[in-house]
């Protein structure tokens, strides 16, 4: 999908909503609850952490980077399962950019800039770069909130059987297992991009274009039997001409309303919800783009 130029200007501010659903899967397991889907215990609404979505975005960017055969590492991923420790990456960046600096207690500004240049996720999401050679901290311009389901969800724990036994000599022909899932859940995530912070990390127009492409493809390229069928249902973006914003994000988000149809008792698909987007008479300096 072609990304409109109106949402790839790194000098503009963007507030956006991500609407996605899951069918018969576990969108984000909670290790403190036996890997059951995360919930708000008071409202029983489903929760998906920002870290979960950022992982999918990182993976998409990494796949694009590898598919293109890039040798430069300005789109590399810092937080990934590469077999290389994070401290090794930090140390290499600092020693390359600032080899004369031997003061570990004082953050290396050159090392910090090199980390932003090398790694897409540092440039966009930020990071703590003090665990090895001190490259300081980076406050990322692109931030996501926890996702929250529109309605309460019912986490399920389903028994499954396996015909292969685990241990030799076991006097049984099969073993039991468990699989956590949600019958259906529609989730909403809020996102924010700050051009003031982006200027510090060096975000380019291509970085924003890649981010929106990653959002559109993050579920399509992250299929798993445990996650069921996850699908993006809409990306609603409000662009501000003023880098500091032309209107409060909360007021803009209120223009997107999602509610279950009155006749539906137990929603099981997106069509069981009513989506209304009011973009009439937007505040001066604010424009609207919908992806999907």
C-alpha cells in the first residue's frame, strides 16, 4: 500500500489509533497467570502491551532489511534475537564513533548518535544504552500505549492431547496439554509521534513510511497457531501542522467511536461492532488519514 506523503513528514506531529481484533487466539500471554491472555482484573477488558506490538513492528522492519539485502545497518534492529548481546552492540558503536573517550561514567554523545544511526528501533522507540559502554539514554519519538479491548473478554484454557510422550518408558500413549485463547476480542491502541524528539534521534521521511508499512503488515507476517487470527481493522491518523500540536490528542481520539451493536450479546467478529469516525470540522492545522 502506498503511504500518503501527508503522514511521512518527520517535522509534523501525529496522533493515531490502531484498531485490531483476535479470533480464537492469545494476543499477548501473561507469564504471571500461566500465559493466559492479559486482562484488567476489575473490568475484564483484554490488555496487549506496547512491547508486544513493538516486537511485531521490529520483526517486520528486520524482514524488510534482510529482504532488501541491505549491508548498511542504519535500519538494523537493536533489540532482537541475533545471538549478539546488547552490550556488544553498544560497545561497538561507542568505540567506533568515539574511540578516544575512556570515561565510562560519562555518556558518550557520539556513541549515542551512532546508536540512533545504526538501529531503527533506537531511532524510533528509544532505549537505555547504559548497560555496557555508556551511550546514555534515547527518548523515542514514537510511542504506543497498552491496547485495551472494547468489551470484556473471556480468557479460555483449552485442553489438548499429544500422541508423542515426553519421557522414555512412560506407560501411556498420549499426554495432555493446555492452550490459552480468547474467543473474540476487539482492541484499541493509542499512538503518538513527536517531531521534537525525532529531531534529536534523526528520524527521516523513509523511517515514517517504513513504520506505517510495518503497522499494516505486523500481523500478516507474524502468524502463529497460539495467536489465532489477528487482523488490523483500521489505522486512524491525525496529523498536526504545528510540531507541538494543533489540538489535544484526547479530543481527536474521541472522534473515533467503536461500540457493540445493541442486538449482539456475544461479539464474535468485527461486523458485530459499529464504527463511527467524525472528521467534520477538524481543528485548524489538523488533517486526517485512514489506512485500511
